[in-house]
C-alpha cells in the first residue's frame, strides 16, 4: 500500500424539499445520500425528515472532505436567491 491514503471523491449538494426550502450537505455518494434523506428516519438529516420528498437539484465535486465542507459553509451563507441562481 502506498503512503498516499485513498480519498473518495466528495460532493457538495443541494436538495429541494417538498416545502420549497433548500438543504445543503456533503457526501461521497449523492444517490445513496438522497435515498437516505427520503427513506431513512435514522440516516437522513433531521431537517429533511418532515420535508419529504426531497429532490437533488445540484451537486459539485470536491477533492476531499475538507474542501467539500468549506464549500458547504460558503453555500449555506448564500441567500435563497443566490442558491437558486447557483442551481440554474
């Protein structure tokens, strides 16, 4: 095994919730995470549990978890209008 540790590709994503709100998160697998948000009461985020169904409307790759979390922080600070502009 090499000295370089394998790093899975991370993603920052936006979900559109049934009530029209937007949720931002990070994951290594967007489809798995979407399924967790929609179907699991244990694995999905508490915020999305009462706002189902949710739809994946945007995602962006990141090189590692740190970069994904930094980008998530920036996106969470955007206004709703700015997030909608990012999606389109």
